[in-house]
C-alpha cells in the first residue's frame, strides 16, 4: 500500500489507507471534485445542481428529507417488486435459451430504481434510451472537431429522449397527483423539469448502471467458485448479504472518489491544505489490513468489516441506495443460481473507465443446459 496519505507529483493528494479515507469522506470542509462535476459547473447558476454535486447545509437538508425513501423498512417494501422483476428476467432467459447477463441485470436495476425515483410512466424503450446515454465508449463533446460536434449533438439528443420519454410523463402525472416518491418530493421543493431530469439521470447512473455491473461481477465469482456458490445458495439471507458485501469490498464498482478541500484538513498521518484535490482509492483502502484483518486480498465471507468497507462511500455523500442495490442483487442471483442447469457460456469482457475509476463487464452469456 505504501504511505496511506501522500502528495502526488501533479500536486494532488492520494489516500490509500482506510482510516484516512473515511475521515476525508466524512470531512465537512470538502466539496465534490469528481464524477463529472466539471460539466455540471458549466450549467447556468439559475439551475439547481443535482444532489450529488451539492455540499454543505443545503445538501445535508436534502439528504435528511429524502432519507425515508432508503430506510431498511422502505427498502424491504420493494421486495415484492424485486421478486417480480427477477422472475421476469429469468423467464426471459428460459425463453431465449442464452442471454447476456448484463442485459438482464440492467433491466432489473432499471425497474427497481425507476420505482424508487418515480419514473413509472415511461414510454416503451427506456432501457435502450439509457444504454445510449451510458455507452461503453464515451467521446468528448466540443466544437473543435467533427468527432466533438458529433458527441455534443448525440449528448443533446440523448438528454432529450430521456426527458420526453421518461421524465416529462412522470412529472405530468405527479403534478396532477403527488405520490410517495422522489419526483413528487422534488416537485414539492419547487424544482423545474430540467432540474428533475438532472436528478433522475444522477440516480440512473448511481442506481442502475452500477448495479448492472455488480450483478454480473457477483455472478462471475459464483460461476467460477463452486464452493462459494454452494455456500451462497445454502445460506440464509443475512449470510448471503454478507457474502455480497465482501465481494464489493474487494471489487467496488466505483474504485475512486475525489474531493476538494475548502479549508485545511487534518487527517490521520497528514495535513492536507486548502484547495487540494484528494483522490480516495476505495479499492485500496478496503484492503487495509489494520481494518480488514488477515489476508485482506482473499474473499472471506463473515469478515468483520461492515457494509463492504468504503465501497459505497462514506459521510454526507455515502450512497443512499446501497441497501437497495444489495437486496435486489441477492434476490435476483439467489433465484438465478438456483435454476437447474444454469451455466456460464462465456466470461465477460472487462473494460475500465479511468475518468470515473469504474469497470464494465459485457458479453457474459448464461444459458440453461438441457
């Protein structure tokens, strides 16, 4: 691991130790410095930023008011929906014979997250619209090249498709009659349609795209480790959830978070100056042997490290939907892996998005043996 807190040659700071990483993420004298904040900063000042890109009292108050959508009791109320969607995806597999697991897991994550947000009046094709908005390969929009112009207009078109196909129908329905979901809450706060679009896309990235990858990742572990798969299928739900938390500790979908300090910050082992960009390497911090214990590189269910370490972040910006993601993954995979004859036909293709330190798994095909 080396030094747990160090200053890099580019002037930024990197944290690889767990105590320092958690302390930085819990520090109030920091603001968001990653996950596309540079693009959001170019938005007109009159448009309210999505919650992911806000900090301070306004952010804390928003999180306090929306916490009810993600409490353990509320998450448990989505269980019936998760069961239904999981059964639908397994039925798709049975009908097709062989499918790309990422396709099934994305549909699962879309339907569950859409219910939490309130995107329940979408026109047909939401999965296709989201796949276009979050492609495997991104281009950089701009006016200085043909490729940049292409990606600029493609981005505008993708925003428009999701707005007219998903967000506007949901907003119209809730202006007529409020419901107990996020979009209704945003309307009560006086948000404009464009601001609601931004919040919905933020939750789509956090709740749909990352869950798609995690489901495939866990399935890959299970298909290549017979002992782990048997242990998982024989376990009660609390133990199964523990296995999922241990997997995400080892391989967090988002491997790095960045923050910028707004004042001098004192961390275990270092003092970080004001206006410093700090990279918290979650994937390394979770391997800190002082916290993870012995053999931190091994997959050891039952490890005394709560909720997957820092894999869902920490502090004010900790992922509010972590319990949703873990539960829907467990419900889907406990059903899928129990199907008689289920097998992996091809391993996934692994790619990385360095700008947001995440991985993508595509092409993992599963089938049911005759």
